């Protein structure tokens, strides 16, 4: 009786459909300029390829361009105008989005690692906080307070943020492979700045704009684009 029961269980297991495979993440483009611009807007895909072909290979290179430089790459006028606004914002943006962190990694460890190429900004806290000058690192946590392995970090100098993409994207910290990208406002189809801010780079400015837009019924994801590098 026991053998028959076991055979029936084995037959049922054999007939059970196999679990569907987990979807694979799409392969990311190896060039950071292409990743940056195409995630900002798919309409920049051809422009990104033209820039890379001409030697603009890093976000730091891109931030060094002036609007007048864009005319030498054979880009349409409307794309040049939109990219000009992107460059203006990029030059003042000192904030990066970091994902893939080990949940056990602390703000101090992140600051030490990313501080290898520039000074991580600090901010003054109100009286009563144990650390009066903590690093300007915003950790994302779940309801229990556990780190989600994501944060935003602000450098003193935007150039350090731009360079951090090349230095740290794809490297390992505490056994985890990191993804590093610029934090930026998205542009709507008309090329306007969603959220109404004229600059990027300040965590407080970003979060304030998101809060205002959410109060108006606009999802935060429509305001803030984390450009995956």
C-alpha cells in the first residue's frame, strides 16, 4: 500500500508543470553615455551613438561639453536644444544613485569607498542629533528599518559624481556588485523640467519636489528618473 502511494506521488510530481524560469535582466549597454542618455529619453539614442563615435565616452566627458559643441556632431536642432538643457543640469549635479549594496553596509563604509575620488558632502544637523555633521547619504529602508541596498550620495563637487560612474559602476563592495548612476530630473515630451526645478543635485530639493508632486497626485516615478548606469 505504501509503495503504491509513493508511486502515485511520484507520478503526480512528474506531471506537475515546471516552475517558469525567472526573467533575466536585459543586458545593459557597456557605454555609460549611451546608458545615461537613452534612459533619460529613448529619443536620445541616435545622438548618444553619434557622441560616443566622436569620442564622448563617459558622463564626465559629456558634462564637459558646451551647447555650441553639439553642432559639430550632426545632431538635429531640436535634439541639440534638449541636450543643451541636459548639459546645464548635469554640470551642477553632484548626486549619484547607488544600488546593489550589501544591506549590512553602513553610510560610513559607503562614504569611505566612494570618497576615494572626491569629498562626500556633509550636512549640518539640528541640535540633539548624535552626529552633527553626517555624510549626505540617503539610505532607502523597508518598514522594518532594514536597508534595501540602495542609496543616494552627494559629492562636494559635481565632477566627482560624474567620474564616480566610471570608477565604481560594476565594482564590488562587501561582496556585492554595485550599479552607479546619476540622479536627475526627467524631461517631459516638450523638453520641460518635470517638478519645476531648474537645477539637479540636491537630495532635499529632489525629495521636496517629489513630495509636492505626489500631493498633486503625480507618481514619484514620473518626476524622478534614476538613470541606471
